[in-house]
């Protein structure tokens, strides 16, 4: 009997310590993925915009200098490279935004009106309300 208690008591502590509950605020639904998509898309456009502005500014700075000057300043070249890196950094944000948009569209609930069979239409009317739940599992 002592052996059983020696096994059961530690097992109850282990079972209780490993049991987890998902907090209600971390449930990932359609609104969560749409908000995440919007944030990532905005971040991507910010990186792209600053990168494009830096490239244009750097190109103008570099082109305004004399061609064969010995004391040529390469700040424009650095800005062009930084702008290109900024524009390339925006690509993962756009890709993640697209993936989150697809995840949000996997959970779609929509009301619609279904048309009844001709036999049922005589008694219940032509249309009946319905709710469609679409969950794409991959």
C-alpha cells in the first residue's frame, strides 16, 4: 500500500503541473490573423518606401557629383545600397502578410440564403437561412 501511495502522490503533482489551459486572449481567430496581416503589410510598405526614398536620394546625390573628381563623396552610393537592402527587407513582411491573409480566410463564417427543393418550396418558401462554416485543413 505504501508503494502505491509513493507512486500516486508524485503522479498527481506531475499531472497538475503539466496541464495547461490556453488563455482566452491568445486564441487565434480570423480577427487575429487579419490584424497581424495589416500590421505586417504596413511594416512592409514602410520598409519599401524608406528604401525607395533612400535609393532615389542616393542616386541624385551620386549623380550630382563631378564624374572624374578625386575627392568624390560616396555617401550617395551608401544610400543606394542601404535603400536596396531596405527594399529587400520588405519582401518577408509582404510574404508573411499574404500567409496570414490565407490563414484568416481559412476560418470564414458567412450567412447565406439556400434555395429549397421544389417540393419543399410549396410549404416552407423558396429560401431558407443558413450559415456556412469553412475551415480549410492542410
